[in-house]
C-alpha cells in the first residue's frame, strides 16, 4: 500500500496532497528513512510524521485496504510516540 493512501485511510492526515507536501519536505519517515508518497508500506513498518506542531510515530499493525472511520482506524496501528514540538505555526496538513 502506498504511503499517501495508507496515511489517508488511517485518518492520520487530512488528504493525500498533504502527505505529498510532507514527503517532499522529508517530514514522513518509514523505518527512519525519508520516503516519497508512492513508497510501499508493509505490516510492522514504523512511520514518523513530523507535523508543524507535533511529531507522531506509529507502527503499522494491519495494512488498510480502504478508507476507515476515525473510530476504526486506531486498530490498524499502534501509537509509539507523540511529541508536542511547541512550534507557533498552526498550519494543518
């Protein structure tokens, strides 16, 4: 499953285009390596997303096959860490 689709399906970002912008700026890491939106995700991959105001790290438990509801999405990943960076920028991706 592509990174941009998976992050959208898991409700971790608002849109695929926002994933593209994050990837272009090396703010999406899979197993500690910057990735492009078309990179493939597999079960067990550790995904780090550096948003302007926080950094989120999750481990993929199940690769989603379609868009999930916000209530169902957390069953597909395990939250490893969420750190508030305290940046003043409030841009949402």
